[in-house]
C-alpha cells in the first residue's frame, strides 16, 4: 500500500549535509520502499541535474557532489535489493564516469549508458533492456528533462520528472506511480 497524501521532506538539506544526514535519508527511503508491495526491478537515473546539480562537462576540474538526498536514496535502493542503472546523454562520458568513481557510487549500478549525446534516451533504454533483460514496464526512471521522461514513458517505463534533483519526494512519487501502473492479471 502506498503512503497517502503528499510526502513531506522530513530530512532537511542542511541536516543531510551534516554527519549522519545520509544515514537518516537512507533510513527514511527504506521506510518508503517497505510500504510498497510491488517494486520496480530496475531504477534508472539520468546524471546531470538529476543525481548531481551541474553538467559534468562544465565542472570537469571541480570536485563532484550529489544532490543532498541522492546518496542516501541510492544506498537504500541497493540495500533493498533493487538494481539501478544510469542513462545519461552526457557530452563528457569520461568525466561522468570519473565523478561516479570519486563519489563512491559507480559500483552501485548494474549497467551504465553514458554518452552518445546525439542519440535518444529510447536508445539508452533499448541497450539497458538488452543488457539486463528487464522489461520496460518493470523500470522506474528519474530525469530532469520532460522530453526524456515522455520518450521512455511511451515505451512503458514509469518516468518521474525531477525539478530539483533526486530527493525523497521524487522517490515517493516514483514508487507511488510505479505501483499504481501495475495491472493484476489472473
């Protein structure tokens, strides 16, 4: 059963930045996840302005950072056994991969489709499907671009538009939309 009403952000961005904030976000994300009976088999993330607040090619010389609640959410999904993937049309795939490594999250993803900025997100999802065997209707996708979320929604993927990066509200919307889309057959 999905949580009722709009989920309020209980962990502030300031608290998330403090020591232990990531752990609190992870614990809250786990509580969200545990309220759903049906979960996606694969959660797919865009990178730029979805997991981190910049275009990686513009921050090539700087230190990478994630949105405040992103790492806690990623760790919660991993702990609950939900596979994750990356689908990013980054113009700087080498920087994106280096940032994932520096942030200590690269190993969390079962597959990564980074680059190919001239291709469509649909192409990334075709390759993700080919490499994982997971059906599109068993995937949940987070992105900051309306065109991308619409394109993969048309394939059957539950897609969530994020306006301020991945956070607990986006996770709750995603899990709620995913579970509402499931059709029971006898």
